[in-house]
C-alpha cells in the first residue's frame, strides 16, 4: 500500500485501489486531493502490470465534492488539463470504476461520472446541488449527465439539486451495479478483474474511440475506428488472442 496525506493507493491483483482519505471532511476535494489523485492516475497509466483502477472514499463516504472552506481560502480543486480532482477531464487509457458508498455530492458525483463504470451502495446518495450555492456542476456534471440518462430526468437532478439513492441511480442507468452498503469495493474489484482478462490495447482503443466518436459525424468516427483497428491488427496481442482461442487456453497479453 502507498499512502500520501490525502489519498491512499493499494495494488490488488492487476487493479489499483484509490481511496480518498479525508473522512473528517467527508472526503471533500481540496488542492492536495486533486494533486494526489492525479498522481494515482499517473501510477495507473505508467505501470503495465495495472489494468484498471477502483476509486472510492474512506469510511463509508465517497466524496462530498469540492472543499468549500479550501476554495474560499483560495485553493483550487482542479488540475490544469485534468479537471476537477485531477480526474474529470483526464484522458485515461485504462478503465476506472467508481465504488460509491454514502454521499457522492457535487464534485464527488462528477468524479464518479468521470469513471467508466459505477458501483453504488443501495443507500448511497448521489446529487449535484451546485445550483443551491449559485453555481453549476462544472466538473462535467452538466455535460455528462444528460448523455447518460434521459434529458428530463437529468434536468430534474440538475435543476432541483436533489440527490437520488444508489438504488434509484441503478434504475436510471447511472450505476452498473447496486449492492448492499459495504460491498461496493469488492464488487468493483471483481469487475476490474473481469475487465483485466481482456487485451489492454483493445481496452484502450475502446476508451479512445468512445471519446473520439462523442458528437463526431459518423464518417469521422469510422475513420478513427479504422486507424484503431489497423493498429490492433498489427499488434502481438491480436495474434495471441486468436492463437489462445484456437488452443483453448487463456491469452497471455503483453500490451504490444
């Protein structure tokens, strides 16, 4: 396990467990958390043995979002080019899974929306209350939520600022899995390990193509896809995947 002042990282199998560790502040994001989360993402991206990450918060709370006291003191919870918490605009190549327990409010919810999958406790509370403070959910909430759920439902959450339960988040399609409180990290790690059975270059290509195709004309998206497929076809991993299939054995991915 590696621990900094505000963020802990632990390697579990081929996954990196990232924990925001400010329980007395409900794991709110200040400048230190943003810097250390960005460093954790760098650790994930740079270590070829790591295939995915799970993001969670310490002691039963995911994150209360921006640390308002720190913000009033002049601290920024954003990292240039990486967004809120050093994550919401990061161009990661490896899958990220949010394990949401307790409160995921404002920027906390936006951190979860910045991940590729969300596992939520049934009694978790997820919301974007920024309008009640004279702000908007500028860490990706206003942009991403209407793309994830129907427009009118997204607008209800954005305009009222009212949170929804983890159970409701699952019904809306925000959460991939809804589990009992205390089980989110274990479930998220199981998902991460299942994902890690697949080819790392292919996983990265999926993430890149989804980003590139977002809002792009169809022909442009297919052009990007063509380049991705050409690169994959020339990789050692695609030959290994086909060989392993014909030999009825698990593939041994090299990431090249």
